[in-house]
C-alpha cells in the first residue's frame, strides 16, 4: 500500500490503482506522482482488496485494469456501484477499446484507455475525468455517437460484442488456460453454471465443440496481448 506524506493528501487529487502486475503499478505510481496536482494514495492487485480499501481511502479516482486475478474490471465497477461507491473509474487495459469501452461506460466507468497508448495520455485521461467528463479515444467517441444516432456501425468484433459481460470474462479466462473448475472458483459460481456459459459462448460464436472454443479463446487472448 502506497502511503504518501500527509501534507500532500489535501493539496493533490488522490488516485488509487488496481492492477495485478506489480511492474505496471510501479510505473503508474512514478508517472502519477511526478505530476504536481496528483498523488497515488493506494494500490491493490485484486478486486477484493480494492473493495475493502476504497471505502476507507475515498480516492478522487481509481485506475483499474480489466484483467484481475479474482474477477474482471467490469464486475468490479458494477460491485462498487452496488455498494454505492461513487469513485470515478478509468479503465486502463490491453484489450481493444472497440470491444470493452461501451461495456465499461454501461457499468458505470468514466473512461477507457488502452495500455499501448503513450503514458502521458494516462494523466490526460485522469484530469479529464476529475473534471467530470468522459475519456475515450476520438475514434471510439465517434463510433458511440454513430450508434446513438442510429447510423449503422460495423466492426470486426461484432460476434464478440454479442457476448454478455460475464460471458466475455469467462471467455478470457478460458483463453488464459483456466479449466472449468478454476473459473468456477475464481468467479464464485458452480461448475454447472460455468458449463452453461460455455455453451452460450459456443452458440454465439458459432463454435462446434470445446476444442474450438479453447482454440478461439486462446487466439483471442494472444492477439489482445500483442496489440
């Protein structure tokens, strides 16, 4: 847990980090703490830690990764909203904005930024959200605007977009090499429920069997990590 000097806590906007990669968190701490108006007040590697710490620390904003050990970032945002936490959330992820940004906004997040973008954009996004605005790339903002004005938008990830938030989280876990029992334990669901989700995913993605599901999920996770 990062504990900045007490003298800085009242003069700077306080940022909380949620990411299961220590190196990523360390880089963000350095980046944010170099800014004269920002300071990292705490960090967590798991969603459960964030849910415990946020009510006490009451940060001005949280930067959250989508892929966490004990759940996904979208579920974390939903759980925070269910518990009436109003901390603005910026999602920082390796996953394609076109697939996840709208899901994040629907869940209650205030912005989305891909990890491949220049580091200085993290600070830009943080400051924009702190002002009460939404942060998305220009391309994603235009795409959402087209959707809201009923103009047809076609993307290469339309089949993936048909998955629910829970189905997408399970699909990613499958692609990361997790077995059904491991996924059930991680998400606190029964094996039967996970098997049902797997069937729904196969149907939506037009996959014939479990082997195709695993191969497709693996390729998707690999492509996301190489993006």
